[in-house]
C-alpha cells in the first residue's frame, strides 16, 4: 500500500520558482487614497471612461486619474 506522500513525488527544488511576493506588480512607492466629492453623473461618466480606456477592472479609475495628472503636469512645464 502506498501513502499519499509517495504518490505526490518529490517537491520542487528550491530557487526554481519565484514566490508571489517576488513577482508583485504593485509600484515600489507607497500609495495613499484621495477622496473628492462630485455629482453622481460625473462619477458615472468618469467610471465609464476609465473602463473604456483601461478595461473594466480594478484600478482603472486610478489609472485614468494618473493619466490625467501626467497630461496636466506635463503641460505646465
């Protein structure tokens, strides 16, 4: 009779696979939340534009805001 451990095989060798922390896609710089108050129609339009430009997924509104910021900041120089 074989045990479950014998059927699984040997574990992967150390250092052959990157862990989830090593491949973290988040930026190295810490982020902070900002809160603004706008009308519901503006918030809906902003959300829709973020989805169209960056995909309807988490982080699209932040990406749209940063794109707007970089465009605005670049025009001031």
